[in-house]
C-alpha cells in the first residue's frame, strides 16, 4: 500500500484567513485543527474549514508544493481554491459523508 501526502488549505470563512499545510494523514490532521489540539495559528484565528486539497505520491513533492503555495499572494490562493471549490464548501464534510 502506497502512502499519500496531502497539501491543503484551510479558511476561517469564505475569503477569510487562510492557512496552507501538509500532512500524510489528512483525517487526523483535520481533527487536530478542529479540536485545537495543537495551539497555534489555526486555533488562534479559527481557521478550520478545509477548502482545498491536493494529493501527492511523495513527501518531498508535497513539501515543495506547500512551500510554493505559502509564497503565493492571497489572490492566487483564492483563485486556486475557487477553481476547485467555488462555494468554499468544507471538504472535510465530504470526506466523512
């Protein structure tokens, strides 16, 4: 069984505060963000809505992609989100449906 790595973007609300992250276990990481298990930016600013996800085969590529997205300006990130998720729906809800 091959392992997958995920680059994701969270938002506080539609076009709100954004957070870019990377993980090998998206379900666990989302629970950590939602439950505020790890104090920090997402907990402080209420950034809990999963609005964008990319799946990658290697950790190296996922980390490289995450670093690139973090350097993008805000408008580019919003455009990227809206191409895949124009309604800014919480994709975590779809994962658990």
